[in-house]
C-alpha cells in the first residue's frame, strides 16, 4: 500500500511589473509564506477523488470552473503511467480565490508536487513550472507564467516571460507588507485584454506607461538590494498611478492606497491584474502594519494579511534543484 504524502505551495504577491510583464518587461514577485495551500494524496481502495472547499467527489466529475485542475491531474497520471491508480487528493488552502494571490497556480503546483511524490518520481523546478502551466493555460488563457514561478519559489523572484526566473537580492528584512482584499474579484483576462485593446487605440498614451513600469522594476531591484525602503515605497506608489492610468485600478483600491500612505506607509499599490482583487502597502514596523491593516478594514477591506520580511533575506541556493 502506498503512503499518504503532502506537498505545499504559497500565495504570491506581485511587488512590481504586473501587466508590463505580459509585454516582456521584468517583474518582481514574492511567495507569501504565511498564506499557503497544501495537497495531500491519500491511498484509496478504488477511484480517484478530490476533496476541496469547492468540490468533493470524483476527479472526472470536476465542475467546469475546475477544468484546469482536472486536465492537470489527467496529464500527470498519463505521463506517469498511473491512469488506473486509486487515491484521494485533499486540498487545504488559505489562499482566497480570484484575488490576484495566485490561488489556482498554487493549487496546481501543490497537486503536481504531491502526485510526483506519491508516485516516487523526482521533478525539477523547470518541469514543475511546465506541468503546472497546463492548468494555468486553461484557467487563465495566456498567462505570463509569473504565478506558477512565484508560488513554487522559496524566495522573491525576478521574472521575465520565457526566461529562467532568478532569485532576487532582497534586503528589506525589517519591513512589513500589508495586503488588503478589496472584496471584489480580480478580473485577470478582462484587465489584460483592456490594456491590449488600449495599446492599439491609444498607443501614444499607453506604451510609455508600460515601458516605464519596466524601468520601475529595474530601479526597484536596486532599491531592494540596497534596502532603500523609502525608494521602494515611492516606486510602488508610482506603479499604482501608472496602473490606474492604464485603467485597471478601482475607486476602492485607490482609496486603500491613499489611506495607507496617509497612515505612514512608504508606498502602496494594487497587486495582480487589478479591476478588483488586492492592494499592498509597505510599512516599517509590525505596529504600523497592524495600524494600517485596521484602517483598511475599517474602510471596507474584507480581509487583511500582514507579512514580515524577516525571512526574505537573500540566500544562495540552486533554484533548479530537484524538489520531488
Ligand atoms: O492573475 P493575477 O491577478 O495575479 O494577475 C496576473 C498578472 C498579470 O500581469 C496581470 C497577467 C500575467 O499573466 O502576467
């Protein structure tokens, strides 16, 4: 009898470069260690089952909105010659869905890692990203790949589409990030399409904003290396204003950004696709993080999270180690 195995993956936050990343510019993104998803594969007497907050039943009966997960599991079982194996996959997730926190990618990564582990097969990080993207192609259409790359990373990353992502030198280890949910679902495909349409209709206005978001990511990389919190914060706020001009902010996200800065944050911005979803604020201390989180909740945030940067320091590790 096989043994029960588990694997996890993290929520992600894009610090810099959402949308511009689609056009080949770099982005900086962080795994959120405190907000994770766990996939456990348990031997079963017969059948293939999934238990999660959205679905409890046979994998082949997975509903339309979970088609990406179904295809992913079928793809893995075919690749590993295990289409007749019997098991239950149990998903325990702290990541809210459709809030720009990478819930679907994190679930795909955790399932992929857990199934490879269950069938005693090693998997390299490159392979993991390719396989998990089977799900993302279906759920998100044409993703840049930043979600799967971040949720499967142990470190903050520098991400460029179609290139190997690399660990970034991240020295803001005393600061905190406040994350607030606007309570409105993010709309990734709609936001990406809006910008693509505007790039055709209003190229003179839109193209410079995209290009500048790319420059900002480069400046932020240096600022993070130098632990220049003030500059990182300013670059976040400038990014937010650019994203607003690109048409993907909302009045609620704007209000949360303004309130965070008025209450002492170094800077703040929406994160992810926008048109809903979450925003982030960079603050100097745990007390200040708590204060800003309280203010945002009073202003209508449906959830807030506080992430310390204590464990985000740069470590030299081979990012392409086997992780199976
Ligand atoms: O799905 P979200 O909200 O995390 O946004 C993904 C980031 C985008 O740059 C908007 C799209 C992409 O594929 O990179």
